[in-house]
C-alpha cells in the first residue's frame, strides 16, 4: 500500500478507512483492466478473422442533436 507510518498514526479512523477503500478500489480496477486485456487477447487468438481495430475500440459515436446538447447543458446547470 505504500503508507507512511507517521501519516498513519496521525490519521483518524475515518480517514484511514477512506484511504484503504481508495486503495482497494484502485487495485480492483487495475485487476479488472488486466483481466479485460487477457480475455480479449485470448478471444482474438481464437478468432478466425481479426475484426477491424476501429470496430473493436468503438471510437465512432453518434452525433448529438442540438436538442440533446441543450438537454445535457441544462441538466449540468442545475
């Protein structure tokens, strides 16, 4: 976890719990990313034909209508 002992002893239990929760979430996220990569690597290895990269990455998004943009901006202004 890389926690400084001096900082540890000056923290309240609530702050320590928050720090541990943050560390746990970071580790869980890193593990999920590794599993995601391993799963896709295995899936691509078994594929007869490799799909195009832009299809895999899913970068292309639908253009928003002006009404959708306005609705999003109004929801942020609340």
